[in-house]
């Protein structure tokens, strides 16, 4: 975000500054009074004031030289002489023309004209000093103008000394030219700088960059280069004072918006828990375009240092950078002392904030708590919750009461081992408005071009709380810098996938228990035995998937992140390692691999359909004969049974067998099609190798 200079409220220049022109150095060009010499010729001071009835050519060369020296001493101050006039070029505020009486001796004319560039440089610099001293031009221009004003005092002292020599009769025109030589190159170089600054209306860092670039361009002239470097040094003092407050206090004291760091005051720290894009940390303070060239390589470090100090200040933590004379940022030069100051300030701010977040606010404890609940590290509370909230979770979205789910969640937390966790009160529940597949289609994850498109994914026909339920976690400042809304959303995606897998596992576990309840009956070779094998295959599939997600993905990646966080040197490294952990888990949990994810979701859907139909299948299959028996033998055995039982067998036998065979065929087909996809994907994604072995093992058992 950049603040325009026009929007800055600056104090206005007092009216007397314009009402009393003699307070400035431009009165001699802008006053409209006429001299007695101009009246005799009908000319104004603005045009040409010769100041004498006689042309200079009527005097002998020796007298002419004295008159020319007297005029030049006036023109060196920007005041017209008797035979040398000053005119402003039309349409150009920073250009002047000098005219001499044409009757003047040609040799004297040539010597006088050599002095005019110095006179013009003085007038331009003087004009720049007066115009750039206004409030609206900023602190850097104020400091630059002050340095130029000090230089002009030396120049004026030189002219006064030359005039004194002239009054004593010791100054010739050649001598005047000789004594002005040292100032000539310096003032001309400065006039070039100010013309560029005025033409482009440079402020702040642009002025500093211009001075430094011009100093480098004048490397062949040591005196001029030293002068420009001194001007840059003086102009940068005000800028470095802003920088010093930022890197030592985390405060932007920039009344004219010259600093290269912009502050967006509309973004508050509370937005981190609501804003998915986490704009606060990235955009509350941001770099602007105008960065001084001598700070360009460490601009990011400077930005980060102030951000860290600002966070600690907003936490109420007393920030005190160790003060010493060596920490003053009042100069920059070839010794690069300012770089060392910024580096030491960064190290201090980084270490202080990291200790504050880790020790006082217990970052690792919060991350472990989130791992317990959202990554199901300790899932005993979830088993209890799924038991008591089963009826509510099976309702349609519009019928679900989030308040009731929250009370059931609190009950599950208080009656399990989670009650010992002091952070369990920060856990809340919510119900999303779309299924996991649809949510992934709208997800914006950096560095990922494989997020499934929401238009390509099928939304389940009947979406219930089981597909949309998720947990949330209350994260407070300053931990919300690391665990932002975006990071929490990634945790929730992983939780929803795990939660639904757990639900599928529980349903298949119930179906398996039904099968185990009739093991005493001799069902070998019947439809029920095939159903039992199918149920076991489905359980093996979902257990393999859960084992992969938890023990092959989440746990190893968590330990890697944990070790990296222990050695992190700054809060930005902590954020980077944490975000990398989440993105890696999302990918390895198949959530960013649309082709695999759709096949896994299809298999889970088949498992749920089968589990829901198990009770009917078994109750209808208890007396079904062996599948290899012929239809005739089936009819023969039915004669020995009751008429009602024979009716049941005849109406259900074919339907039950067909249903089991259909489930078996669909599951095996999907499982076999998943195998090649896993195998091919594992070449690009090596972490899928183990999952492919497990899944293919399930398929080979069929």
C-alpha cells in the first residue's frame, strides 16, 4: 500500500512569506519597480537595466574592466548590474539568460560570459533552497535544502571577499575568473542535481538515490564527488532518523510519507482469526517502491525487524533495544556501519519475539493441542463424541443444531482424557456448507496447481453432518501470526478427511460385528460367507488408508516440523516450517491429488452403502443355501420348510445374492483401477509407494 503525497496533511506556508518578497532571494527578479536609468530608456528591471545614459563602449578598456567586475560581483548574487541583465527564459522556471551591452569590449565580453554558468547555478540553487524548504516537500528535501544553504553561505563569503579585494584595487577580471574556478564545478554539479529533482518533483528516497547516482557519475572529479557525497549524507540524516525509530522501536514516524515502508492501519491483528488470506502479517506493513539504493539489499530485513518489534509492543511487552553510541544510524558510507546496526537490531528483535511466542504464549503446546484434536493424535474423545452425536450428525445440513453438537462435544471432552488438557476449552465445532470435495474445489493453496476443480467433482446427493462436520480452534494474538485462519483451514481439511474415514471404519466395524454374530451358523459357501470376505476386504482397505494417513504422513511430518521449530531463528522461519508441514500433509493425504481422491471417495462411498445394507443382507440370507447348489435342489429342500419360510427364500434369494455380487464387483473394480493410478503416481510422489503396496495387497486378496 502506498500513500500519495497529496493526501498528506501538511502545515501551510505563512502568508507573510509571499506578502513580503524581500524575505526571499528572488525579489530582485520579481519586483516591478523601475530604476532611474530604465526610466530614461523606457525599460523595466525585468527586461534590461543598463543603469547609465552612456554605453559601456564609450569608456576605455581599463575602465570597462572595472565596470564589468563591479557588475559581475552583483550578478554572482543574482542581482542585475548596470551593463549585464538577467532574464528568465519564458516557459522555463529553472532557466535564465544573461545579456551584456553589445558595445562592451569583445575580450571582456568573453571573460564575462565564462562567469555566467556560475551565476546561473547560484540562482538555481538559491531558488531550490527556498522552494524546497516548504513543509509539503518532506524531511529529506528540508535537510538537503539546509545543506545547500550552508554551502551558499560559503559561496557568499567568497564573493564578499572578492568584493573586498576589488575595493582595494587588487582584483582583475582574470583574477576573478581564477578565484571562482573551485566553486564553478561544484555549483554546476549541484545545479544539475536540483534541476533533475525539480523536474521530477523528487522527494524522500528519490532525492537520496539521485545524489548517490550523481556522486558515482562524478567519480573522476574527487572534489565534486566528495561534495555530492556530503550532500547525500546531510540529506539522509532525516531519513535515517525515521529508519532508526523503526528498527529500534517498531514505530513509523514518517509525517510526509517518505519512508519505504507503508502502514495499512485498516488491518487489525484481530483479522488474523477471520481473514483466510492472513493479510495482516503480509500487508499491515509492506515495502513501497521508493527504496534508497544503499538500503535496497537489506530492505526486507528492515521491514521484518520493525514488524517483530511492533508485535511485541502490541502484546504489551516492553521493547528495549540495547542502546549505545555504536547503534546510532546517523551516517552511511563505505564502512557499512549502518548494515551492522540493522543486523544487530534484527537479531535482537527476532530472538526476543521468538522467545516471547515460545515461552510466554507456549506455541509448541498449542500446536500439540491442535494435533491432539484436529489430527486425531488422541482420538478417545472422538469415539465418545461420535457415539453420542450419531443422531445429530446423520441429519441434513439444514436440520443440524450446531449448539447441540457443541454441548455434546464439551461433554465428550470432559468425560475423556482430553479433560486434563488445559487447552480443550479452545476447541469448538462447526458445520460447513459443502462437502469436502466441493470445499477443495474452492481452496486457494499457494504453489499448488493440482487442486481439484469444484466443477469436476461430484457432490454427494444427500450431504449430512458426517460429511460437513469439523472442529475449530480459538487462536489468540500473537499465536494467530503462526496459526492463522488459512493454516487452521488446512488443519480442518485434514480433520474432515480423517473424520470421515473414521466414520467409514466404524460403519464397517458394525457390519463386521453383525457377521461375527452368526459365525456359529454353518454359512460356508453361502452368500453370507462372500459378504463376510467382502466386509473384511473393505475393512482392510480403510484400515490401510488410516494407517497410511496417520503413521506414514502425519506423524513423520510432525516430527520433522517439531525439530525444525526447535532450531528456528525467527518467527518467519516458524511460519515457513509450519506452512510447509501443512501443505506437505495436504498433498500426502491425497487432498491435492484429484484423480486419487475421487477414487478413494468412491471406494468409501461403496463401503458406506455396503455397511448400510449389511443388516438387510444378513437377515435375508440366514437360510440361503450354498451358492453352488442348483435351483432344483433349492426347491427340493424348501418343501421340508414352512410355507412362509419358503416364500421368504423365493422372494429374497436372488436379490440378496445379486446385491452382494454387485457390491463385490464394484468394490473390486474400483480397487483394481486405483492400483495402477497409485503405482504411476508413486513415481512422481514417492510417499505413495507404501499406500500402493497396501492397497494392491487388498486387491490381491480378492
